[in-house]
C-alpha cells in the first residue's frame, strides 16, 4: 500500500509539474510571438526610415544620367503634381513615409507664365487645351517644369519608373503615389 501511495503522490506531483511547464511554455510562446511582432514592426519602421529623399535623388541621378539638380527638380515636380491630386490626409501620409519630401518640393522649377511662345506645336496645342482642363493644365505645367530643367518631357515616365522602383518595398506608399499621379502615364 505504501508503494501505491508513493506512486499516486509522484504521479500527481509530476502531473502538476507538466501542467505548470505547459503553461510556462504557452506564456513563453505568447511572449515570443509578441517579440516577433515587435521585431517585424521594427523592420517595417527601419525600412520606412531608410527611405529618404536624398537616396532617391541619388538613385535617379545615377540611373538616368542626369545632374543632381535635374533629379531634385524632376522629382519635386512629379511629387508636386501628385500632391495636387491627393487629399491633405493622403499627402501627409505620403510625406511621412518619405522623409524630406516636403523640403524637396522647394525645388519645383518655376515656369514662365506665358511659355507658349516658342517651343513645339504640340506644346502650344497642349497649352491651349489646358485653358479648358485643369488636368491638362497640370500636365502641361509638369512638362514645362521638365523643360525648365533642360529635360525632355519623355523623361517624366523614366522618373516615375525610378520612383516606383524605389518605393517597391513599401506598397502603401507606392499606392498613394500612384493615386496622386492618376492616369498621368497614359496621358504622356
């Protein structure tokens, strides 16, 4: 009988220890998951903070063979165009995702109020059509800004492609920009 009592007590003790260990492992698992989530969030924050305007300017300058000034001005023009088509909230979200974006917009080249003199016939037609459509007016202004930088209007799509490549790791930011650019690519 003594042996049976010792066996029952040992079994109960062991059973309580297994239950405690199982509970402890579950708690560790939950804490490990929380730590993993935190690490994942940290990775996302690091990826977002690694995105900044200066690295984008450098990338565009190197990949497209344009000067840093042309890169800054072209990027500023494109982001300014997008800003004009986004809500204040959406633009704020875009700007917070790309540190330095607001200061980049200071590099939007100014264009002459009457730049229809000279230039191509197509520019003249686009300028005239822009009087009747704000969308065409914005596109015309973007083309004039690139012209003021000494860049061909065909470079706009190359700049947009570079921006999309740069933002490819952040789908939400890329989606905001695409929303701001609307059907610009189709109209170029």
